[in-house]
């Protein structure tokens, strides 16, 4: 039989902080590029919603 797994919470927290710190550093250094991509993505989504609304309105007008 296997022995039960004993997870040391202190070790897990140190590992989590050790992984999260460099990730936050990378995100901070690339913040400007990430913001630019988010702005472009939101613009594309907004344009797609606008086009879909326009198509829906035109279909309703043609039915009348």
C-alpha cells in the first residue's frame, strides 16, 4: 500500500509565489503591447456586433 500524500501548505504557497512573481513581471513589461491587442480585439468585436445588427435590421425591413 502507498503512504498517503502529505502536502505541505507552506511549500505550495512558496511555489505559487515563485511562479506568480516572474509571470507578473512579464505581464508588466509587456503591458503596452497587451493593451494594444485588447483594444484591437474590442474594436473587432464591436464592429462584428454592429455588422450583425445591421444585417438583422435589413432582413426585417425586407420582410415587410
